[in-house]
C-alpha cells in the first residue's frame, strides 16, 4: 500500500514537471509580425515580415493564412522561409509575405499561430490602412478636340507591302543579284567565245584522232584509273558520232548507239569495232571490272580503227584552170 502511494506521487510530480517545462518552452518563444508600411495605396503591395524565435521543435507547426489576412487583404505570395540555428536547441524562422488590397479602409490583419504540442502561441495583430486612388476629374473625363492623324509614308502603301516588306526586299535583292551575275558571266565569256570562234574547227576525224592521242599519252590505265580512261574514250567516240553522222550519241545508251550504227550504211561494217569498245567500257564503268592490259590496248586500237574506217573519203583535187584548158584543146 505504501509502495503504491509512493509510485503515484512520483508519476504526479513528473507530469507536473513535464507541463511546467512545456509551458516554459513556449514562454521562451515569440512570434512577431511587422509591416514594411502600415499605409498602402489601393492596388499596390506591401511586405509582411514574420519572425519566430524559440526552442527548436521539429514537430511544431507555424500556421499562416494562405489566401487572405482579412476579407479585403489578399496574400499575393508566400516567400521561402529562412531558418537560422542559434545552437543550444534554439532556432529562428523568418518569412516574408506579400499583401495586396483593392478596397480602401482600415483592416486588422489576422494573427499567425505557433502550435507546439497542446499549446498555441499567437502573434501580434497589425492594422493596415488602404487609401483609395485619387480621381482627377480633368484627367479622367477630359475630352480633346478632333485632331489630324500624323501619317507616315508607309500609310500610303498597300497593306501587303507593309506586312511583307522584308520578304519582298529579299526577293528583289536576289533577283537583282541574279541579273548582275548573269551579265557578269556573259561579259567574262564573251572574249573567250569570240577567240574560239576565230579558231578554225578541226574536222570530226582530225579532232577524234587528236583526242585519242592525248588520251593515250595520259597513261591512265597504267596508273590504275581504268574507269576514267574508258569514260573519256567513249566520250571521244560519242562526240565523233555526233559531228560525223549526226547521231546524238551523248544522250544514248550503248545498245541505242549500236542500233543507230547498224541502221546507217556507212557505219554498218565498222560497227564491229564499236561492239567491243562499248562492251568492255560498260563492264569497267558499271560492273567495276578491271580489264587486262591487252584488253586496254585492243580497245584503243578498235576505237582508232572505227574512226579510220568511217572518215570521209578524200575529195578528188580539181585540176588547175590551165591544165583543164589544155586538155580541152587537145580534144
């Protein structure tokens, strides 16, 4: 019985001590509010500064109105809180709150609550005076006389030019640049063309033989450039056919060229040389075949043979007038 009474007394003392310590903890805390300015023009904003100092309590709650501090005073924004640790189990919390009001009058702001356990600490309450915007009857209701509109030069242009003037300018600059480039190109080519026109053109046969000799001197096959060699060789023959027989060989395939040669009496027999040249040239250009050196020599010889066999027959020389006259007298 005595033991039970002793335990009860100890429990009662501890409970009273806990309550006393908790009350002392809140008694050491303070929550204060302060305005940047207690006078505010309607529609403007002011800053409310919140300061909390007290024992550190991670479970405590700081209750701040989220929307309004008064029916006529709105919360614009809650800025981020700044927490400072003072050591010895004490901390300080600072937070700024932006307030705004659109109605004039004196408004008492709601307090901020700090709740720790079963105890609540209430901040001080402030009064905010909101002034109406001054109305100037002359400024608001003044009517000015009708005046002429200051016109710009762009007002006289069509709307599509004003709206797309940048694009139109770019198009005009490009067109002018194109015309200038064309004129410059023609001027630069005028002299070489006139000089080339003065030079007598070689006959199709002579031109082909000159080109074939120049190709042979380049030694392309010996340097492993068979594809370029056969491309140049066939181009020489195609140009020759164009100038000599009017066959548009540059725009024809190999089979079309051979058909055109077969249909022409002057090229029907020499066509056999072109058969071999075009066949091996197609293999090299399209099948990437590397012919033997003997094939390269034979192909070149066939190209020369074709040109030789199809060259125009020499025209009989006309006798001199004196010779022709003496022959007639003898008759």
